[in-house]
C-alpha cells in the first residue's frame, strides 16, 4: 500500500508541477505583452517629439525669413528717407542720444514710423486688403494720428478682448491687430 501511495503522490506532484509550469508561461506571456506595449508607446512618443521638433524648426526658419525681409524693408525705408533730404544720421543721433535713462545707440535700433510700417504691411497684403481697410474706415488721418479703426482696436483691447476676437469682430487679420497693438506700446 505504501508503494501505491508513493506512486499516487508522485503523479499528483507531477500534475501540480505541470499546472504551475503552464501558469508561469501564461504570466511570462502577459509580462512580455505589457513590455511590448510600453516599447510601442515609447516609440510613438519619440516620433511625436521628432515631428514637433521638425515643426518648430520649420516655424523658426519662417520667422527668421520674415524678420530678414522686415529688416531689409526697413533698411530700404531708411535709405529712401535719407535720399528724400532728411539726413538720417542727424535724426538717428537725436533720437538715440544717450541720456540718464537711455542706452547708447548701438543697443537700441530706431523705431520706424507707424505710418510707413502700416503702409508697407498693407502693400504686402495686396490691393484687396487695402481696399477693405479703406471701406471699413481704415487708414490714417490728415494729422498722422491713428483713425477710428485703430481707436476701436485699442478700445476693445482695453476691455480685455483677445487679439483673435478683435480681428474677427473688425474683419481684420490677427497679425494686423497685433501689429496695431504693438504700435500703441
């Protein structure tokens, strides 16, 4: 009987070990699947980061090109104004003379006149944009001050309305509204 009991116990132990081995394989497979999902998520995040870096690099290159174009246009405006009879060096020295609260001229570029910059901006936008601006009352008054459209932009901004909302209310471009607000500063 003891021998029979020994063979029965061995069989039970073998079955129990077989079941434990199957359970171990199951848990190993589960862990492998979770690890592979984590690896996939990490690869997706790296790909998204690369796409964002590429987009940011493209945006920065566009901004650089736009800045270079603006600097070139401002240089042309400066050349035109000096050719028109006003010595630009005298005007520049008078505007940037170091004082108690001002830096030397090397550190502060001269501010372009609002009227010239707005005309340049409208010329870039094309004849349709300037026609729309004239139709809506845009433009500058006789005395060089901003007109009612600019005042409307300033008023809406002082009420705490975002530049995007101001642009949609007045039918202007967001960039144009931001430019007008920068001139106010």
